[in-house]
């Protein structure tokens, strides 16, 4: 062999070796089902894709549009029942247990032990991520649902102060209406109606009542004078929404507040992701304030990815890398800065977060101490899907049909819950989650 050929071969092998160092030998593909398709949401999920790619893995995007995830969950069921689950899916709350019972989820204990998830996660969150004591899902964030978002200029124009009580809220809404501003940007989809309703119940009746009604499903709370007054307050809000609300997506509604066409929106802090993606700043351009009457309480909504059991070893590697990346503090920080939520793991620096997130973090901790931290019913944290759906349908019907009486709505809530509670076969439970 000529010496120049030998030199070229040595050089080629050195380059090949260097390439191998940069690309992990076990690079695989993860297919991830999620419903994060709005401006702020997609910006957030990009970070996860970027970090996985940096480890040599490929992200196969399985995005199913539709806020709140109803459509995504329907598509997931079809895929799993057909025996072809994605590597990971955005599944949260009690639904994780339902899927776990079907024995289709992967065990993430090795990743969890290595990264000390038990020490990093609040116990209430860790328990939700485990089935029979084994981790099957990784949490990405904590959203606070009981927020009211307000366009700062709309407040100024109408000479209003930030409302803290329902009376103040309705007086601001009245002034906005008089000034040609749509007071409340609403997206007429049942999950958005339910999102507003849970904040109204919390604000009108407090955390203890909320828990009795939506966690314990106590019929004497679901049908009570207190629930009646929450329903009436909820219905009053409708007068301040516009005729084009039916069917509107939540981020389109947020867009109306961003532009100042509308003044306020009841929505979880994923709405902040939209304000930020549009270049708006808290305090200067928009206000985040707890929904009236809910300042000392917190409805939590923790997003997470459950992992499905896979056979291909390279896909399993990529899946474990996804789980590990989700719990890395650099991911938790960047993702949550964009998403509007706060990191779920302890030990993430909060100094880069804005005042809405700082407030959320402080109240998440404080409300846990005073027992006013409650799971969001509308975002599937409090109940399995069949019960959530039963309540949501009544709330949406009540909102959309002015002829339905408060009494009728409450009777339907009680009977809907009783029906949804009836024991179902494990397969049916997951079908409905
Ligand atoms: C929630 C989810 C949030 C946000 C929202 C709107 O259920 O937890 O992360 O995506 O839906 O799509």
C-alpha cells in the first residue's frame, strides 16, 4: 500500500471515529403524541425536540391539535387498541392509572433512580406518575388554572383597577362593554366552559367546597345552595362574551386579549405562553391575577408524558433518554419559561422567571401548606375521564342553553356522576380516558 493511501486511510478512520463520538451509538426514534400546537405550546415543545436531537435521537412528531387534548386522547386510544402505541403520549392525572391497569406502560424506575426523582418531585406529583409503585410517566410542569388574564390598556382606557372580587370583576366588565371592548374572550368549547366554571366554583365557594364537590363528588355539595350560586355567577359571565365565541379555540381567544379586542380571559397559564410568544410583557402589556376570590387557592394541572412498552431496543433507549431529558433542570427551565407554567422538579433556578411564574411558584408551595391546593377537574387532575366528562357536559349544556335551570343542572350533575361511577371493565375505563 502506498504511503499516501495509508495516510488517507488513517485520516478517514480518524474522521469516522470523531463522527461516532458525536452521534451516540444507540440513537433511536421516539414517536411522541401531544396536543401542543399553539404558538406558545409549539415553542415549548421545540426545546424537547432540540435536546433529544442533540443526543442523536429522532423525534417523530405526533401532534393532534385541540386544546385540552380531547382529540389527542381519542387518537391515542385507537393506536393502542390497534397494538401500535407511540413511544410517549401526553397523558396526565388519574388517566395514567387507567392506562397502567391495562399493562401497556413502560417501567421507568431505572431512569428515576438514577436521577433521584423521588427526591426531586413533590410527593403528590410523584404518586400520580407511578402505577403500583413504579414510575411510568415523567412530569414536565405545573400549570395554575385559576388565572384571569387582562389587557393592561383595556384597564387603563376604562379607568378600572385589577378586580379581586366578583363584584369588582362585573363592574370592570360593564365598563369594558360600555367602551366597545368585548369584556371576556371566550372559546365556546366544553373544556373551556369547564375551565371557567372551576375557577368560579373556587372563587365563589372556596377550596374546601371545591374539594367536596369535585374530589369527593359529595352529592350534597354538587346539589346545594352554594353550587347554585356558583352556577348563577358563571351564567352572568356569558353576558360579557361575544356572539362569535362558539367553537373558538382558546389561543384565538387569548389573541383577542393580546390585541385589545377583548379585555379579559379566564384560562390557565398556558395563555401566558401566547402573550410571551407575541412579544408581550407581564405588568406592562398584560396582567395576571388570580380569578376573583381565588387568590389564596391554587388549581393545579401537571402535564406529563407516559411511556408505552416497546420492543425495539433502540426505541427503548430513545424513550428512556426522553424521560431523562424531561427531568433535567435545563429542560425544565427553558420549557417552562416558554410554556407559562413552573418547573415541577425542585432545584430549578427561578430567577429568570417573570412575576406571574414567581407568584405561581410561591402560591403552589403556600397553598399546599394551608390545604387550598386542589386538582383541576377540567384538566383531568381530579377524576378519571368518564366522571370529568359527565360533569363537563352538564356545565357546557347549562352555559349554552339559557333555558336550563340551575336546579336542573345540579340534578344532572349528581345523576351524571352516579352513572359514570358505576364499575366498568378495565378496558372500558381506558377507552374513556
Ligand atoms: C391543557 C394542558 C396545557 C395546555 C392546554 C391547552 O390540558 O395541560 O398544557 O396545553 O391544555 O391546550
